[in-house]
C-alpha cells in the first residue's frame, strides 16, 4: 500500500535534497519526496494512507553497527546488575536471587562494573560463597571480558590447580594463597561456561522477541549483532532470527556477525556474507584480538601508564590470527575484529595486509587507541573503523591513568579518523553500553558524561551533531555494503526512518538530546514502534 508521511521535518542526509516536508513510500521503499502540498497533489488518492507527523523531526533510520542482542536478551532471563553502584548492593541482589532458585541451580547474570562501586572493589570468592553457597554462580562484567564465580561453580566445572587455561585467558589467583579469587579473565571464563546448561529454544526466542522490540523503542531500524556463542551456535541463531524477523515480521533489520569458531558451520550451511535478504543477513566473521581497559587486557604497544611492565594480552598469536583470516577468506568472508589497543590493531592490520580484500568490507571494532601510522593504514575503502562513542562516557576519567597524557590525545579519536577519510560507523556494543543511540550521539558531540560540567575530554575530537548522526545513519550502511539501499532518505532506498520529539540539529545545548524521545520507528514504511 502506498503511504505519504507529511508535515515532517526530514533531514535526509541526501546531498541532492537535504531537507523535505513529506515522503512517499510504496513496497517498502521511498518513491518520492518534497513539499507536503506537492506530494499530496501528485500522489494523494483515496486509497493512499496519509500519516501526519505534525512537524516532528525525522532522520534516516538509526543503525547500531555493533552490539550483542543475545546478551541484552539474557538480561530478560537472568540477573541484571547494570548500573549497580556498590558491592554491597551487588551481593544483596545475588542473595535475593539465590532464594528464588533450587539448590544446585545456576545463578547467572551480567552488567557489574566495579568502577561504579562506592564501597570497595570486586566481591571476593568468599563473599560470593556466603551469599550463594549452594548455587554455582557466574556473573559477567559489563565489558564481557571478565566474570566472577563462586567455589560451587569451580567445583561443578572440575577446576583444579593444574587445569589448562585456554590461550588468552587468566584465572586470577590470590598472591599469598595461590587459590582462585573468583575472577576469570577473557577465555578463562570458558572453563566454567561450558558446564552451564543451555536455555531452551523457546526461552531464547521469547527473550529475543522482547529485545528486538526494546531496540526498536530506542529508534533502531538496523542492528549488526554478534550472537552465536550465546544463542547456541550458527544454526539456532539463524533460526531464531529468521522466525522472528521473516516469520513474525517484527521489523528490526539484522546483520549477524558469526564468531570464527563457526567458520566450518558457515561452509557446511552454504552461507556467506550477504546471505539472506534485506531483513536478515549474514555479516562478517567475528574475532577477538585483545581484551579491554577495565582489567588492563587491551593490548598496547607501550606499557600501561599505571602498571609499568604490563602491555595487555593478545588473544591469539600472529600465526593463529593469520589462520583464522585465511579460513575466512577461503569463503570470501570479511572479518570483524575486536581491537581496543594500538598493538592489537597493528597486529590485525599486519595480517590483513597479506590478503586481498573480500567482497564486503572488513571491520576494525573499537579502535580506541590509535597512532598516526595506524590511522593511515585504516584509510582504505575496504576497511571500516567500527567505533562506540558512548565508551568515552564510561571510561573517562579513569582511562587517562591507564594511558597517560600523551597517548590519550589519539584515543577515542573519532574526529581524527573522520577527518583523515577513514570510513567510520557508530555502535553501542550493548549491553556494554546502553542500546540507546542518542546516548552515543551525545557522547560523540559533548565528549563527557551526561550532566558533567566541563567542555569535554580532548574537546578537539568532538563531532558536530550532523557528523554524529551520520555515524548512526548513513555510515551505518557501509559495513554491510548497503549504502546504495539504506542510510539516507533517497528515492529507491528502503523506507527506514526514526522520528524524534525534538530537533537535534537546532539544539543550543546537546544535553537536550538526553530529554529527546523516540516518537516513531519506521521500517520499510511500516510503523514498528509508536510512543503514543
């Protein structure tokens, strides 16, 4: 059915027609746009549905270039510790959840961040044992690169002092007793995770349905999500998404990053980058090259300023990394690599330089610590800097101690990347950061936490409101080679739009973004979320 969205303030990001009042949609795509009177005169018929936007601001549909919808879904199932501000509160929540469980039943959760605690640091294993003595427990940190477990979890997992720890992982031991503290870093978490019973298919599907609706409430029309390790493998991940998006027509366009552990599954299933349709596609092969700043596991070329001698951790040696990329390229698959530290980025680029570009662009995810030579190497049409501006609001000011005064100048340096001509796309890495794209845009424009009274950290790296919105709209189409069918409001492109309660481009203070609501999320011309 043909539709006309009229009386809007459309910012199209289309250089030929940058601002219009109305758009005409048919078969899920834009067929015309212009002044309201002209569109009604040309296309208005009794059979045409007309939606009055009453002057509200509209942009191309918001895109999140990197997040984990399955881990957000996990918060609908398990204990959500996001935003907890004290160790005591965390322990009390664990104890309360324990009372709801049967003896021996796993207590799972995520979201804690010791940097928010006002009364100490990470709970010890003895504290965890006290509040949950009879239930094995694993609680992932907000960054997903660390977790705490209790003694029951280690017992159920068969942990012993001589156990083989997977490459890149650390079981943190007490210096005096040499016994586990309960903190597991990186791949060491798999020692316990492989013993956790899987959720049922229907449990995951129901949680993912809630998550997709939640994402659309935040204005997202497209999401690039990494899920197979959580959703039970490639086949089950694809099946859940396919039933919800192509079957139930929920709406959210999804591009799936597939962990490298499932490369053989891709081959056997005959899947490849771009496999699927405009609603659901296979994306890139996901790899982790290093860790994160929270536990100083991000890999740096020079040691941490607050921990001399510590350079962080490489998840794989260069030979293994080369082999993963080789196997990906045999399927003509692009790669999407977690690279937070500059040495991790250099290591990945050294490997990529040995292979021809794939049909789809490679993604360097996070790229938080840069050097001028690395920025130059990122400036290729086949490479994307997949950045998460909201990280700044969570990581500053403490990350300055990790990196030091000189190195911080080219860290979280989005302006330098964009000015150099590097293709960038914006994401949240949710649930590491909130799924709300307006928070990422706010961080990119202000370079501070909401409510902070300062000019921003490294203010020379601030983006304009238009540049920040481009990260989450137009440029969000580039990682999937879809810039010709989405990302701008243009004739022939998919009719994906986000409608706002206020005009971000006329705000005198970017903090007004924090009080801006999503009024509608429109996907393929259909209203998939409406606030009122």
